[in-house]
């Protein structure tokens, strides 16, 4: 892979990661409710899901998904319902002070990781992105196919870690400052939780609308 191809792929992934969406909302939401450790666990789930997308795209499974409109629609519906459930949970969540919560429990960390991974895997657009993008940057005729895929996976993971990791750190830090500033801080934290929950609801509605359009086509 040439440096120009690597730079173009990085620019493409960076632009996608910077667009607010379900992955970003999930990481920020868990950072606000569970602190930095929960946010980083959610980030790990997002990265794991993205690597699964790249692997499936390389194996041609994304092409199978595109050829089965029913499966595509079902994934959109499942994703919309899951996002709505997550948004409802954040809308109902109550902030707590960092002194009271301490270190997040292992169960919360596992829930953040697998929840983020499931959210990522239920996004059929990510499969289609892999299907559309990988052929442009992976060249089997040049040899070293595993190495090429590894470099692409590394760029993708590093970009997500840098952007979402920074957001998790900022959100967790803001949570600590707000939770430690008394009742007013807790009210601000509660508003942030409601805002992230609302973002997930909006995403769920949009995803459900896409499922309806897909089914009607």
C-alpha cells in the first residue's frame, strides 16, 4: 500500500469517526455514568466491533448481507430497538458523586464493552462501508493481503482510540467536576445524561425510518 493510499484511508476514517453517531454517544454516555473506566470499556467494544466489520468485509460476508434485503431490514429494526432501549436507560439514569461510586464494578465494565460491541455490530451500514471501502485500498494482486488488512485495521483502531478515547477522558473529567460540585453539578450531569439519551433516541428513530424505507422498496 502506498503512502498516498494510507493517507486517504486515514482521512476517510477520521471524517467518519468525527461525525456524531451511536458509537460516540455510547462511549460518552458510559463515561458520564460510570467514569473513565466504563468509557474506555465501551471504546474497546467499539474497536472490537469495527475489527469484526473489517474481517467480515474481507471475507465477503458484507456482500451476502447486501444481497439479502430482508436481513438488512431486520438488522436495522434490531439496531433501532436496541438504541431506543439504551436511550431510555440513559434518560432514566441518575448521576452519583464520584466519591460515592468509586471504581466501576467489573459487571459494569463488561456491560459497557459488550453493549458497545453489539451496538456496532447491529449497524448494517458499517458492513456496507467495509464492502465499499476495502476493495479500494486492499490489493490482493500485490501480495501480503494479511499485512494490508492489518495496517487498515490498525489505522481504524488508532483513529477510534484517539477520538473516542479523548471524548471519554473529557466526559469522565467533566463528570467528576460536576459530581463534586454539589446539587448544581448533579443537575448539570443529569442534563448531560438526558442529552445523550435523546441523541440515541433520535438515532433510533432515524434507523427505524431507514428500515421502513428499506422494507417498502
